[in-house]
């Protein structure tokens, strides 16, 4: 598309947007008496207006039935988690039996590593990206230590080349090849939280498995943002949170994927809990653990109903809107923002705004990470004074994420106009 740097053009894109109606389904924060320009859906998504009704229904059923709500609530709590596979499977590109909603992201990463990191004397290393999200770093380091290894030896971090902010795929593949006899697990964030870089998950997964390692993905910044085909890509496992692009509430319940070859394997090592027990015998309270032969077999405890109610409200909007349309619009929002920011650089005849998120096809989602020459924090504060809710990441990056579900092209245009004013000052 040939973009134009005019307010009227942005409005025309909104008028022709098939997803425009969904903005009205969300609560927008108010700043200075008007709707904020909310660009932090990559950190915490906005609340769907239907969420309160979904949660209130469960509170009413709790009040009415007490413990009998497990069987007589409108959505009986005993099988509440069974609502989600048909809703989340299309978003991550999975079979329904390969996904389950449970726990929180880092808890799930620990549980999955307990299954997929089974080090031996010669194969004990974990490969990850440098500057992974801190929770991932801590989880990986603790798992290595608990297994009796030195993180300095057992963790391989693939780094960006000098002067770059993103990691070349070839460097990841080379690191896997160079350590093919000692790697037990490759675990990478599908979208890097800092730069917004989307990794080639299919190619990296294939390379890891050819080297004899398992490959898993932290999809916190990918799910609901970029196209995923986890089953087709033959991914071993993945975990995600639901409070970013999936708009399911602060600290919302997490989700996991296990490829069917693992999900159906009852002999797969795991941290066991009673909600993963075979449903027919779960309430017999027997000693022998017999896991459900799906991703459900990795569950520990019964469902956190109130958090799951919020998740259900959010996912119903995704099912209605369609992931293909959301991905398409998200890409277009990103491209329009990039165009407008590059126009500012042309006007100023300098690279005042350095977009460190890759621009090649397949390497970006909604997010753009901006490195501002000079006083980046001053620019961030100025944007906030104009009603823009963005995200500052030390030492010098402003992260913005125009989200397809509720952001508009006019939001993008207004943000760029404020940015022009900020760098002009």
C-alpha cells in the first residue's frame, strides 16, 4: 500500500477497517479528559467490556451454589478449562488436544523444562537468546543449577553482532550446529520483548531437533500478535501468558502447547498434579498417577475460575474477529507507523528516530522499538503529557505496540505528530 502522511488518509483507513467495530468493545484509559492513545498492549492489554459480566456470572454462581458450582454453575467449574482448546488452538496453530490453559507463564516454563530438560553427562546445555526476558533467564539458570550444572558452562547465549540490536538467524543456527553434541534444549522467546524481533520459529525448531535437542518457545509477546503454526512447525512445546495481546487481565492465567507426540505419551516425565490425573479416576483419590493423554495431563491444580472467566471473555472476541484479520491489520498498523516515523527522519535530515525492530517480512509483529538519539526519556515524558501510554525500557528504548483489536490508524497518525513535535523541540 502507498501510505500518505495526512490525517485524512489515516481516517480513511479506519473507515475501511473491517475490525473497526471492536474498539468499542474495550475500555480505553482517559487522560486529560479524552481517550488515551494506548500503545502498551504488548505489556497489558485493555479490558474487554464483556469481562465484568463473565466474572460476575462466576461470582453469582459461587454465591448461589458454593462448592456445588463445580457441577451446577452455568459453566461447571469441574470442566471449565475444557472451554478453551477450541478457542486458543486456532490462535497458536495447534490441535485442540495439544493445548491447555493453566497456571502462569513462568510456572509453566518450569513445568515444561522439568519434562524437556533431561540432561545427561554429555548433553546438558540450554541455548537461548541474549537478553531474553528476565523470567526466562532466571528460570533457565535455576533449572540448570537444580540439575547440578554451572550456568556459565551449561547456558549458551546467542548474541547480536556488535552494533546491532537484533540477532541474526544464521548465528542461532550456527550456535546450534557448533554445540550439536552437547545441547539438550533450545528455549527462545518467539518475539523478543525488547526489540520486537520475531524469530524464524520453524527453521530454528528444525535445526534444534536435527541436532538431537528439544525446542521450546516462550510466546508471551507472540500469541495474539503474529501468525503461529506450532503443530505444523513441529514445535516440541511452548508457553505463553494471556494478559498482553490476549487482553485477559493482569496476571491472567497462562497456556501451554505440547506437540501431540509428547501430549499423548504417558511416559513423558513431568511434575504431576491431581488435575492432570485421568478424569475417570481423578476423584477416586488413588495413589497411582495416570495422566490424561493430552496436554491436560500437565495440569497441577484445579482451574482458577475467576481468571479463566476473564480469559474466556477475551478469547470470544478473538474467535469472532478472526486471527487472520487481526494479523493483517497488525502488520498494516506497524507498517504505517514505520512509514510516518521515517518521514520525520527525512524531514529532519537525520536519524533522530532509530527503529531497532527488523523491517523484513516475517520479522516483526505489532511492536516497534524506538531508540531516540539524545534525550529519549524526555521524549517519552512529552508523549505521556499528550495522552500517549507507551513503555520505557532501560537503558534507552521506547516500545510502542499499535494493537489490531482496539487501536486505530488515527492513533498511529496522532502519535507520529506528537513525536514530530517532541524531536523538533
